[in-house]
C-alpha cells in the first residue's frame, strides 16, 4: 500500500522540495508520443470526425476525436508509460517500488463480463504489476481524476513519501460513455468543440492516454536527468453547489487557482499562459471564465488562454494529464496552442483567447485547469525548467 | 492489494487511526433496523448513489445535527469516496441499453460519475473542500491523510461504499468525518467517542468477498502500439458528415436556486433545497 504521512509531522528542513517533470508522453487522435498533438494544437486543427469505432446510428451526435481502429486501453497505457519512462532516461530496474497513480474510468469490458465489475482498481493493479512498478492507486473522479493524481504525486514527493512517481491516465472513446453524453445532450450538435466561443454547443469526446514521470529535484539531479518543467504548484477546491453544474461565479475554481499560485509562491501577473478546461459547454465555459478572472485579477485581460480540447476532444479521466503534457511541451517549444473552433467572442468569456494563430512566447509559468461534475476544481502550476 | 475492506465500523476506526486520523463522527448503512434504502431524488435505477448519500447524511447529522455544516469547517472539509465496486449497476444498465439499442435515460449521464453524488452532499451541507474519488477502499485513509497534510483541507468526509451487483440488500457503506490526530490534541472538545458510534453497536459484521481476484500467475505481455509509426490524422469532416445543425438543448438538469429556471425535459429536484428526508 502506498504509505501515508505519519501523524502531522513537520519536516525538520523547512525548505520545500521541488517537484520536477522528467518524462512525458501523450496519445490522442493525432497520434502517439505527444509531439503530434502539440503540432495539431499549434495549428489549431481539430481531429473530430464521424465515429467508426462503434455504431452511432442511434445517436443525435455522431462525432468524436479518435485514433483509427480498435486500440486497447491496457496496451496504450503500457506503451505510453514505457515511452515517458524511456524519455526520462529511466530503465526497467528503476521501476521497483515506484508508485503508479492511474486515472481511469474502469475496465472497458467490465460491464459486459460474466461477473460484471467497474474494475478501475484491478486495471491499475494489473498494470502496475505487469509493468514492474510498486503499489497502484486508481483515481475515478471523472474529469479531474488525472489532475488529482498529479497533485497527489506532488504531495507525496513534497512530503518525502517517494522520490519518483509515475502518473498515468487513459480514456478511449467507447459506446457507453458516448451514449451517456449523447443522452445528456452534452455533445455539440455542430461537430466542433468551441471553448469560450459565441455559439458553442457543447463538448465532444476524444481519445486520451498520457503518462508523466514526476520526481524530486534532488532525485533528478542525482542521475543527471532531463528536467522538462517544474510542477511549481497545485490546488484543489470544491464548489459545494450542484451535482453537475459548476458554480456560475467561479469561486470554487478561483480558490483552486489561488492555492496553486500560493504553493508556487508567485502572483497572478507572473502567469504566462492558461491551458483551460474549456469544454465548450455553454454554462461551464462562462463559469470557468468568471473563476479565472476572479483568481487572476486585472492580469486576466492579457494572460493568453486556450483549451486544447478544441483539437483533441474531452478525454474524461485522462484529459488533465494530456493537457499537462501539452502545456509542458508548449513551454519547452516556446509556442502557445490555439483555442480552435472559435466563431466570435462571448461577453461572458472575456479572456485573452489565442484565436488568430499560435503565439511564440516562452512563459515562465503556465496554469493547467480542470473541472468536473460535483463541482470539483483543480489547478496545476507549471514552471519552466 | 485492492480488495475491499470489511466495512465494519470499528475496523474503519482502526484504519483511520493507522493513517493518523481521528474520527469525529460516523454513519453507516445498513443498521440493524434498516429496511429499504431511501430513494435519492434525481438518481435512478441503482442503489449506489442513494447508499453514498444516506451514509454521508448519517455521519454529518451525527456531527452537525442538520445542514449546513459549520461554515468555518465546511469550507475546509474535503469529500472522499472510495469504492471497489463502484456503481456497477449503472454501468451494467448502460451497457445493456447500448447493446439492445434501447434509449439511455438522460439521468444516468451524471450519476455514472462518482463525483455527482459527492456534489449533492457537498451542496446540501455546504462543504467546499476538494473532491476525491478512488477505486479501492484501502486507499481511502492514506489518500485522505495525504490530502490534509498537503494543505487544501483540514477535515474530510470519507465514505467507503460497496454495492452488491446482485442484491441491494447486501449493499454496505460507512462514512466518517476525520481530522488529523495532531489537530485533535489541541481541540477544545475532549470527547473521544465519535458521534454516531452508539448507533452502530448493534449492527453485526457483514461477510465480505472480494469482487475479483488479483492474478498470481504470469500475465500475457501487452501488445504495445508502435510509437514510431505515424498515425493518419482524422480528416476534416465532409459536408455529408456534419450533423444537421439543431437548436442545442441544455443539459436536462434544472438550475440551482440562484439561476433563472430553464426548461427541463426531466425533473431533477434541486438538491440544495431537498427536504431533510426520513432516514433514522
């Protein structure tokens, strides 16, 4: 079992441990490895197309962002984890005892098994065992599952419970979730996901599988590891408002962002980019804009914002990790992704949206924000390496 | 590693203590006199969310009497749901409807996500700490201790719930309100017995079976995708593939109280103003 902190201990050395990112990988409809996804995000080209993976004949909306064929979630997770681990300069023997934090909905075949299960815990345990990692923990809190896992990994590292943590997440567009989102009228009938745009009509689902290696700065330096970015801060808060709608004034989201900035020891005007949750849902985008404006203050007028869901779709439990990877790579490349699908401004979403093309900027800090049903809010603060 | 805990309240108290957490209040389902689980408005066909809500309600009532929670504490109270079974009934219902080509009820949409019932509890009791949902009851207290030590919450409502996919009569859950032991040492109220524990005394322990077995033998190696192979990107949609633009329908959930009402095809009572209910 992943150890817990001893009862309220205060470390003797009060210098906070730096958390760094040493390896990343992400797979979306645009391909594997993450560069293809960043390329598409920089171009602002959406991957939405008619779903061929399963029958959508009975659905109102028939579109998603998917890889071709019938990818297997276990295989994709294994591959993405191996890719990130390799890019971090780590080998198989380094995996022993390293915790695996996994964000997933569940076993895709579980509901149809002879003895049905949801199976998220089993999937995580088997993946960890097969891949040579230590104990596994499965996060199932929907669209904040991945970002929550990242925050927990950072907390573990900062509290001295581990030197290195593997965070992974995966969602492949499936018939059941598609049917649920379609029945809930959440999918965009015009076939585009238009974050913060006038005329936005909802979200679209997308494949997302990602893996991120997080370490203490000391552990990374000890092996001369490539440091892609620092995880400078994180924050989480709840709306306490509704089963699925966000608080319209954005106060829950604002508290999460403020906590991330405080952990990072920076002020709002030091943030150079926000990778927003931006699901293209009418009320959710407005609430998020309100939250960002509240947390960032006057700086919100000039901090560039984009939601890359506009090119890779909403990958549910994996979205937060895909978006973190894209944010880390964008900072390294010095180019900020486009907020695609934009038709025109919405007064309720007064943000500096990146709509005319990518911006060649290398910010010192960037925020990645995620929101989920039940009023869950997370914010991750990424610092340039 | 991920087998469900025996959800016996005294065991849960021990496990919380092992993680450095003190239990302030406890609630559980079922108790000796319990009949059927009360329905939870807006949640259908599955006992999972009603189970979570009812158990949470008992714990919070034991602590606070009636909603909302003490504002000073509620703002810093996280909600943690840990379940090995998850809402397996909803998952099976949806799969069946999809395979049969039958209509999928819109209400199943948000209840298929564990956060939704946590959002209900959070709204009702005005708890605005972080939400956390885990797939193993064994992770509940270590993860809660980690979250509180990290600093975004001072207390947590931790709900351990297991749904029996065949027999709702065997559903079981325990909810505890916890805070770190060190905080308690400085607390003014020195009563060491968690509120609500007396109600549990008469409940006999229930047998627990793991819902699955972790494989012990060698597992076939995964077929990793070829990361070097380029993936043909999805092409732009042709005009025939575009949906006929239709007036978008808002998610069919009525607005919370301070928003203007929107037309809803399905009635979902506002959870914040839901009557107190008739639980014991």
